[in-house]
């Protein structure tokens, strides 16, 4: 057998496929020789020339619907010098869109010749095999019942699909007539079941109609939905509630389509789905959105969102204080780079802010931010936030609130300052100065070139008794100014009693400390009081050494030196030796 003839089974299959599936008559005809013959399955299909076959095929071109070919077998059963015989069998089944239902088994015989290096069909015979006939039959009945069996099988398949769908959804099926109440002609078992009823109980509760099943307050909206949907086409959907057997209400989605039955009567087939949980979630979300809206409307803080992956920072704030104005969002890309530039956040605070934004630090922090209006002062900002994680528990986003606490900080510092200061002179009070000095003595900053001075106004009682307490207060204020004028910011100046002051001088030589003491004595003598009364001071000085660790010891030494100054006639200083 030639190599070409071995391809004969493929040619036979190609012709059957072109005829039934592709409906390509021209493709079939080009493989027929001029003196071809053909016997078909029909009584009249006995043709003996190419033209007869051509005309017959074209005449029935649109009569035969498009089909599928399954279970096909084609094989060579005999061969000659330049020809062979191919036998085949297959199943022809009409496609679903063919408006015809048919499935038949066919047999075929092809005589194929090799003509000028080309395969052509010399003869073909197509037939429908009959099944076995009973003894009392004169014609096989199987072909007559085949379409019915196919329909039954197709119906069974569709029914199984519907049952699978209804068993896997929380709902049921119903069929309604197109009347005023949409009366039921069919209700499956699933619908009463999800409502807690038996079939008979459900039909009694609903009065046998879709209208009767709807919770009365929802009926007008449900009917309106149907009317609007049917005005546009055959499909509809509506959401409403149905009273369950236990008295609770179930939200359902009712969706379906109008269609004509075999008698030309309009029917409505529908699916009922339980959407109670979805509705509850929807209600919760609606309530949550309203809470969120109210919160946003009344919040004065700035909300923010930081996208870790893209390094985007978004602020949600009002450009004006008016709460009626909607929030605006301001996005900053490459936020970490902007932070590290030091243009918006204090350099000391950048690190901890980035740690919080990246989810590495879980605490409320306070940072300093440059005032966007003045550009030359810092605002204190409190940062509170939460981290959002993905399904693998990787941090992806940070959301939070920025609160301007500059005013609160200022008030707090003012309160702290008031608690630490003498109200008249604004110098440190005795308790604070003692704590500050003791803390310094215990620190590594403490050296052997520090000193504590105790200053006492000589005969201050005479000033109060002679000129009154107002004049005495002015003297106290004047002395405090002299002490501040002659010391440094790092020094600790305090009023520790009625007319007693202390100065703790840090890191100066003894000569400079003595010079400061003389300057204080000299400046005090220039204080003007009524009747040219002179103000003088007595000062005791105690220098620190390696053994100085306690404030009380240093104060005791300075106090003894002060006593010596008083004993030497006042208006002088003494150093503890």
C-alpha cells in the first residue's frame, strides 16, 4: 500500500466532519471524483454522478443542522493497487442551538482511489444501523424511541444540575404564573425548608402565591422592582423579607425570568436566596460608616495613613477649622526620604517616628514638627497609630491620628515652671534647687571647680519694718536680678527663704567665683531704697572637692562661711576652709 493510501481513514473522517460539523459542502465536493456514486441513509439518497450529488448536497445545505461527532472509528478493510475500502462508524448528535434534538449512530463505507498523487472518493455509503427487531415487529422501533430516550437523559442531566445548585445554595426554587399575585405552579422542597416550614405549611402561610409570601411592609417595593424590571425585559430581581416559621424575618434575593411554556403561556421561574447575613453585614457597615462620618465631622485631629511598601504618607485634614468643610487628603510620596532631610521633623525625633510608622515600635510618641506657617518654630505632635497586617502577618500599612499638643505642652511647662519657681522672684525654690544640685553632684559632670554660695540680705527686717513689705519685695526682686546678671545659664540660682538666696556655680576657677562674688556685693550696694537706705549682702562660699557628694554637706559648709561673714561685720564674703 502506498503512503498516500494510508491516509485514507483520515480523509474519510475529514469528509464526515466537514459535512456534519462545519457544514462545508465545497470542502466535501473537492474530494469526490467525476464518476462518484453515493448512497445515503434516506430512501431517495441514491445518486450516481458528481453533479447529482453536488445539486443534492446544495439543496439540503440548510436543512441539516450543525452537529457534533463522537465515538468515531475509521479503518482500511481492503486494498488494491491504487484503491482501498474504508469502513467507519460514529455518533451524530445535534448541537443545543440546533432547535432539534437527535442522536443517531451511523455506519459508512468509502471507496478511495489514488489519482495523480491525490486521494479521491469513488463511492461512499452512509447508513443508520437498526437495532434488533422483536419477532412480532416488521420495522425497528428503536429509532422511533431514540429521540425520546435522549430527551429523558438530557432532562435527567439538567435536573441533576439544578439539584446540585439548589443543594449548594442557601435558597430554593419557585415557579409563578404571570397573574396579579404571581401564584405558584411549582415550589421545590428547598424553599419551605430554609424558612422552617413543611411544603403544606408554606403554601398555607403564603396563600399559594409569591405576593402572599412577602413580608407586608416590603410588598410595595418588591412589586415596584418587578414592574420596573419587566418593563425593560424578561428578567427581574428584588430584595425583601419573608416571615419564617419561628417568627423571625429572613432577607431574600428573588431573581428570575419570564418565558413561554410549550402551550405559549407566560411562566416565571425564579431562585430565592437567603441574604440575611449579607444584609446584616450591610447594615453594620452602614452604621459603621455613619459613626465614621460623625467622628470625622467632629474630629479636630489629623488622620493619617502610611503605605509601607510604597513609602506614601497621606494626611486627612481640613484646610479650615469649620467642621462643615469636608476633609481633604494630602499625599506625600517618598516620605521617609523627606523625613531624613530634617525639613519637617526635628532630627532627634525622626528615628522613633520611622520606627512607629514601620510597625517596629508600638507606643504613643511625641515629636516636634516644623510649623508649616511660620517655618521658624516647632510644634509638638502626639502620634497614635495602629498597624495593619496582610494574611501572612506582614505589616503593610499604618493608620493613626496626629494631635497638635503644643498648647498643652506650653501649659504643662508653665505649670511645672510655676511649681519650681519662687512666685515673687521667679528663681528656683529651695526644694527644686536642692534636687538639681544633688543630681549634679552625683553625675559625672561634677568636678572640683564648683561652688555653692549662700547670700543673705543684711538687716532685711529693718527694710520691711521701716518701709513696708512692698518696698521689701522690690529689694528681693532687685537682688534676684543681680544674681542672675552675674551668673551663667548653667548655674542654679534660687531663693531658699525670706531673704536668703543660693547660687550653685558650675565649672569655674576659684578666682572667677571670687570675682563674681565681689561683683554681686558691689551691684547690691547700688540698689536704691527710700531715704537712701543702703542694701548690703553677706555671702558664704563652699567649694566642692572629691569628697563632696551630698547637698546637705555642701550647704552646711557654705552656711558656716555665711556665719563668719555676719560675724565680720556683714557686707562681705567668707570661704569655708
